[in-house]
């Protein structure tokens, strides 16, 4: 859900349920609230907070970031950087920097395919070592005046510093409503 509070300030709430093993097993549920402020056309600053529940643990994540979108009809380019800290009881907090680049193409007024890539790395390591990357593509379809669905696929490779990094494929379906 998304709600403009003022011309420049926006509040977003996201609820997700993640399943695995062909959608037969619970993996995670998360709730995220985010405030964002549009500094000027194209530039937005964001502060999201996420609370995630797994079968055997709870994680909390606080982030600070910004994004810049440049549009030249019918295409737009977006770059986002995010500094995040993840806290899990009994574990050392994990601090990461995430860089994401997205290309969107507006086919018509209701359909917008996109492709994106994202790199994760710790900001306490020198030299920088990438820990994870994601490549995704999808389609956003406006279904009514203020709602849309998104169908997407994400390929991610985690723990790149290990000799055998984990490779994960994610199919997703999302519904969005602007209030």
C-alpha cells in the first residue's frame, strides 16, 4: 500500500509471504514500512524498516537510501543505493551496501516490462568484496486506476566469497494499491 502524505512525502507498507519447494513450505513472512521524501524531480530519499519472521528466527532491518530516476519516454533508468543494517538475536549485526540499476520500458499506458541488477557488499571490508548479486526481470500491469500487479523472476547468487555460492531462482507475484 502506498499513500502520499504531502506533495513530497510518501508512506509505504509492504507485507510479503515467501514460500519454497514449489510453494509448499513456509520460508518467511515480512512487514515493511517506509518513508520517502522527494528532494526534487527524480531524486528520492528513503528510510525503510523491515520485520521478518522465519520458522526459527526473527530479523529486523533498518535502511537509509536514495534513488534517482531519469525518464526519456517511453524508457526510464533508475539507480538506487541503500545502506542497511540487519539485526538478528545472538548474531553480529550485518551492514551492507546495495546498488541497484533498473531499466523500464512503457509499452503502453498499462504495461511496463523491466530488467534490473543489484550488487550487495559489506561497507566494513577493504578491499570491497561483493557478497551477493541479483538479476531480475518482470512486468508491471496497471489493472485499475490505482492498483497494479507485478509478475517477476529473480535469479540471485549468495555468499560469493564461498567456494560454492548458493544460486536461487524466485518467481513472484505482487499486488500494489495507491491510496
